[in-house]
C-alpha cells in the first residue's frame, strides 16, 4: 500500500516551532517511506479560524520546503462528508442529545476529560439539547502506536461519549478529522502526543462507521522554558520562514536527528538539508525526540 501522511493544523495563527516540529515529523516520515504527503486545514471552528492565517501557514510550509503532493484539503469544504458520517451514526442508533455545558461536564467528570454520561438516558426535564454525542459502549480499545508503543484505553476512565456536533452546530474535530483521514486515503498519522488520548475515541468512531483506522505515530510535543506545551494559547512566537535553514536546524535538533546533520545545516541548500534529514530519519527509524527548548 502506498504510504500517505498528512499535517492538519487549525488556522488560528501563524506556525510556531512546535507546529513546525509536528509538520516536519509527518513530512520526514512520509519521505522516508517514499510516500505522499498531504496538508489539511482544519477550519471548522469559524469563530477561531482565520482564512488569512491558513494561507500564511501554507506559504510558510512551502518556504520551509514542505510542499504537499496534492491540493490542500479544507475541512470547511467537506461538510457533506461529515453529514454522511452523522447520518450513518444515526442509523446505528448511537447518537443522543446532550444538554450539558462544558462547566457541567468538567464538574461531573469521573476522570479528567471523560463525560459522565449525564444525558445518556434522556435529557433532564425542561432542558434543551446543546450538542450531539455518540454512545461508545466498547469496554476498551487497544492498538500499537508506532512510536509510543502499546496503548490500552478503558471506557469511563480514558474515554467517554464524545461530542460529534457542537453547540454552535459545527461538526467536532474528533469525528471530522478521523473521517478525513480515511476518506483522503491517509495510511499513517504522525502527530504530537497531546492528541494520543483522543486516538481511542477516533478509532472507535471509525469502527462504528465501518472504516479502518490508519496507523498512528505520536511524537513528544515541544515544551517551552516554562514547561508548558508550545502553543498559540501560550503565546509561542511564530517561526521566521525567511530563514528556513535556521528554522529547520532547530526543528531537526528537537526531533533528535544526529548533530552532524544540524551542524552542517548552515552550509547546506534547503533541498540538501531535507535530503539529509530524510536519510537520518530513515536510518534511525524512530528518532528519540527531546521535548523542550
């Protein structure tokens, strides 16, 4: 089977180093397997997503030498696919309305991030639905992550019933992203390990839809000097795409590629630097990634 990887950012601001590390990991893995690489813009949250930021992301990736092999996929143009998935879940009789606010979910959660099932048996009196959830009755999920190793998640502890249509009417990331990976032919998802906890939910949703999940490989996220994940919410500074060699040197360092590659980076053309990075990734198979700046 042809390897197809992807990078799927949300366009809420410019790319920072943590995002570039995730993009480069997926790009290096695709090239190391002589596969194809996609870019998908996850722009369903219209309140937070900015079309100008999306265009800037795509341009930055290109300036850094990461050009997708196929046209960029925009989730906002794929709404029909998500409605089909919701219809299929409805036919499976696993959808139910939920009236809980985020604050109520957090307050009642038996474990952090896990829904307590408050509305599973019907809405409380005199309440209106805010969202749609999927009843996940599987007791557990197991798979082997290519980088993080064997994973085992249990119902009620690691995952609960996910929201698939949000209060604003949009389709939730956990469903849209999983469906897109399969429909777009993605065979391997390489992403930050902050998304590892959502993987069981996505795999179970795909199972309900009769779809085969891709392979997963999660890398450690990049942490700032304060120990927090580099993110737009934590005000991570954007990378400078006009200095691509310097950005890639830092990126390869954080991915744990050999120092002889990064030492020679300043004197290498961009294409040669990528070629050296791909060979180093292929040789190591699984780079031991440091997680902080």
